[in-house]
């Protein structure tokens, strides 16, 4: 039986312009350094900058092309039978924290879409 190989590339990166930047060659003085330019790093930097912090994001390769670039991009708060696995490992409070944090992440993304007028078919 022949194996089928699929490219690990998210649809949003297939026609994206280059997301690499020059190597850092000088010293910087900032309040916070974030290692990793994926959705988590960029979102964290955004929130820190809104709070008045100076931020540098360090990315070894290309912004948004590592874990974020290979993800499915789905946004959901768990509501299925698999929640018991989280509760078994982290108790019921941990399970609720997971659902609440996922819901907050979805709200955060929706707010940024509206704030920046991003046309992305968010539903």
C-alpha cells in the first residue's frame, strides 16, 4: 500500500508574504523579551505594549511559521466527553480553567479582528 504525504502548511501561510526579519546585531533595552513569534508571542507582546511596556520579539526562523503556521487554526472551547480526561488529571477546577481560558482566547481574537478590521471570515 502506497503512503500519501501531505504538506504541513496552513492555508493562511500558503500565499503569505515573507515573515522573516534581519538578524539582531545591536543591543536593545526593553522591558520584556518574548522568545517566539507565533500567535502566543505576538498576542502577549500586543497586550504588554498596550500596558506601556517596550517589547522585543525574538524569532529564530519566520514569524508565525512554526507551531502556529502548522496548526489547524481552529478555535473552540471544549464541550465534549474528553473533558473528563482533563478533570481526571487536573480536577474539576482545572477543567473549568481550560474551558474558560479557551473561551477568553477566542474573545481576544475576535476583538482584535474587529479592532484591526481584518477580513478573515471569522465565525
